[in-house]
């Protein structure tokens, strides 16, 4: 973060630091889970190969080449899809640049205690602990993530997953001691790829998921709320499609007449298991793909 200049920045620096620790802990938990699953699954797979008749055991091993070929084909197909989607032009009615509250070029006036607020600070970070971008007054954000599987996928082996978090921090002065309602609008322009080909000798799966989470802070953290806006998964699937437009969620918190903080997070999660399986969320390739600037109406 830049040099601390106000009390708001001092509080925000603490909140951002705590959030970083939370994200790192989430990744450690997920990494440990996948590691244990790979170890236990690998042991079960080895035991299965020993117990199977020789003919079936050899057939199972022979499938490794098939899984590798599927993975290679998926790489080629995915590159083609990304190239196609990168040149896509978003229709005005679904563009993240056109806010749903806009009326004849300006935000509609509403009788509310606070009104419309925009993000004051933002952090784009991955579940591996990396910070891709952070700073004040975030504009459009390039964010993407993918996961590819390997092997047969049996017993949970050959799985990969990743999560990218975009945190937007809002600040505003609550004028009265009362309950405040928040309508959160988050704009998306991007696409997803979900691919898995499950068969008799394997166990493959791919999934993508996008959640919106909102949590308030004033003297202490308030309760959080989460809304799922995209969830696609299957063991036999081959889908690529656009994900455009504004997504909305609602949040309420009790506040005193003082400065309040609100964090809105878009979490992009991908998971793929087994060779040829692939999951991707892409809001970065091409000028038409990005996360727009969210806005919150506080009443």
C-alpha cells in the first residue's frame, strides 16, 4: 500500500493485511487437502493394480497414453477457444460499462441515507499467496485462472484447483445509528471453459464457480453473506460460453454514526481432475474481457 495519510487508510491497511493472511491460510488448507488426496488416492490406485487380474491391470496402465493424448488435444482446443473469445465484442446491453442504475447517462437519484459508493481500494490475489495488483481507486481488472487434470483421476488423483480473489474495499460515513441495506452490483465480461471426458477406466471431472461475498466492518467485523453467480460442473462435459453483465447481491449491517467499511469479493474457482480435463475462467484475454468497476447502493 502507499503511504498512510488518513485514519481511513490506517484502518484499511490493517483490514487488507488481515485479509492477506486469510487468503494464504485458505490456500494452505486447500493445498494440504489436495496433497493428502493425491497420496491416499495414489496408494489405493497402486493397490488396485496389484489386485486386478494381469490383463485388466495392463489395460489400466495402457490408458495412461490415452490420458496424455486427451490432455494434448485439450491444450490445442483451449487455445483456439481463447483466441476466438479474445476477439469477441460485447453487446452494449450486457457490457460492464453500462451500469443498470444509469438513466439517460447519469445515475438515477434515490432517497437514501448514503447513496452510491464506489470502491476506494482493491486487491487482486491468488490462492497461492501472490498479489497480482493492488491500489486505490481500482478500475477495470484483468483476472483469469485455470486448472488442468492429469492421469486417470481415479480415487481423486491427478486433480488441480485454483482460486483468484478480487477484493474491492468501500468506505463511507454512516450518518445515523441504524441498520443499513446494501445493494451490490458487480460487472463481469468474460468467458468460461469446462471440459471433462469421463470413461469406464477413469474418473474425470471439471468445474468452475464464481461467488460474491460481502462483509462489513466498523470497530469489528460484521457477519458475511455469499451469493453464487456461476456454478458449472460435470464428469462428462464440453462447454465454453460467455459470462457477461451485472450480478447483484444484497447485504445488511447495523452501524453507528461513524466511518464504515465494506469488502466485496469476487472469487473465481476452477477444478479439474484427470487427463484432458480443463476448467478456466477468463476475464483478461482481449479488450472485451475484464472485471468492471462495482458499485454499491447504501440505504
